């Protein structure tokens, strides 16, 4: 009547319990409600076994189609990678132009060739001597395969005359080969009036206006990361959809302290984009609000210079595949391929530069496969969900893979 499954310890015990219940007292229990379930049955219920959430690795029993996408259907420009970093930083603020390198071109090119990745854009190229060195090391050594963006001189942001100096520095970076500007979430969440102390500097502070304008004048797109996943602004508790991720990286939480809300950060960013209509913005991580595509759509409708990139957010797009597909249809000319890939480390499998990472992105964009992992990892690193492909048609795929990025980057 209840069915007994062989083999599994817990179920076996349960079947034994059922066997001692007569039909008569079972019917009595039903008519009288749960309170009258025979004491003997309750006493013999097996104990629940505790299981640490971090040890839970359920294997899906779904037998669904798996498409192998080893290479992208069209050559890819990854607009969002990190191949070099500031050699020194404090409290989230880069403090030097000197660079530290995560990899050399020779380490990257075989993977790039294997997955049809034509160009990697290294966003964190820094400025000054460090930028010149990074451009030399990547862009000049393998023409067309690597491009480099510059970054603001945050360490000087409290000097008088910073606005003009930063504007001039963008022009110098352009001459030195930088193809765009990268703004990390340093702006809004880490940079303070005394650089690493004092009040947080506002994203729409006028001291950066010359920088945004210089980028527009020189046709250098601005890749901007403001804020973070919405769950990072909520308490790290049992209701938080990224509980495990935040528990593993407590310093990623922006709940409390003097941090602005997610909405305040996004609105300040939108004011900047609105105020500089000649400047093209590539708003990373799906406008930094992949959880709310209606919000991002509204911003894109209002601001034609608002473009987005999808790095590290296929976990959000792929669990709302129908909404995401409509989003790609509507904004097909303003969505860029990116992964946020870093060729080092183990902590963030959703962005470690390996072939498998690219193949997951391709599967998401090119196929209608169902319920697959968004990162090459035994435990989903951002949250416990899986994704569905959106099967983009060829014309949209081409634009997302390289057409939109080529247009924004302009001629070499
Ligand atoms: Zn990034």
C-alpha cells in the first residue's frame, strides 16, 4: 500500500514499521487524525540524519538532452577578463600603477584557439607605466588576440585638480593603446574621501565628469561594474539565496556598515550614464541587476548608451530563460559576451579561465538544453540552482559573440 523500496537503509526501516500496522488501526488513525497514529509507529520512526549543507551534492535524476558545444559557432570577443591586477591595494582600492600578471599570452592562446575565442579584453590594465607594460605584454605580442582597458588613478582622487588630471590621463592612456576604461566596484563601495578612510565617494561625484567625457570624445567605451548581486546587500542568513557563497566569502557582503543600498548605487550610476550621452557604457554583469531584467530594460530604454555584458550572471539569466530570451531579442544590438574570466585561483569556479567555462556559456546561448550547471564545479558556487539554454538564432548570436563588441571597440 505504501510501497517499499529495497536497498536504501532508511526506506527499509520504514517498510518494517508499516508492516506492523494493521489495516484496522491504520483506518482508525486516518479517521481520527494524525494525533491518533499508534505510538508504536512514532517510536520506531528512524532518526533524521543531519547533513551539513556544504556536503550536499545531489545528482540530478533528470535524463535530459546534453549538447556538446566545444567551440562557439562564431568567433568570440570576451569583453570582460582580468589578466593583470594592481600590484598593491588596500581596502578594495588599487594604490599603484604597477601590475601583477595572472598569465602570459602563451598560457592563454591554446585555450582560446580550442574554444574559438578570438580576443580577450583585459579590463584591469591600470594606468601609466603599468598600462604601457600590459599593452606591450599582451596587445603588441599577439595582435588582435588581446586588448587592454585603462583604469582611474584612484590613489589621487583626493588631490585638488584630480578631475582635469584624470581627464588628461585618459587621453594619455588612449595614446598608449588603451581601448576603453574599466571602473571596478571600487567606485561606490570602497573609494573614500581620504582614499581608504572617511566617507564613501559617490558614483556621480562631479570630479569624474572629465573622465567620462574624455572617454566619449575618444570613443573609448566604459566597462563599469557598480554594486553586486542583490543578495549581497541582504543579511547572510537562511533566507539569503547566496548564503553559501557569502558564508564562504564574508567580505563580499555589503549589508550594514555605511554601505548604500543596491538601489542607491544603481541609481547613482544611471545618473552618470544619463549625464554623458556621448559616452558608451558597457554595464557589466547584465547591468549589475540580472535578477531584475525589467529594471535593466527600463534603463536601457531610457538610455541608448547603456549596453550590457553577461559575465558571471548566466546563473541568473539561465533560471529565467523565457524572460532572458525576450531580453536578448529586444536588446540584441546592446548585449556583449563576457565571462569575467581570471586565469588563476580556485575559489570562484564561475570565472576561472578554462575551456569548460566557455563551453557552458556557449551551451547556454546556443542550445535549448535544460537544467545544467552554470559553472564547472561539484557544488554550484553562487547559489543552488541550475540553468536552461536560450537557443539564440544565428543573427543574434553573431552580434552577442562579436558584432556588438567590435562596434563599440571601434577600429584598432
Ligand atoms: Zn570583472
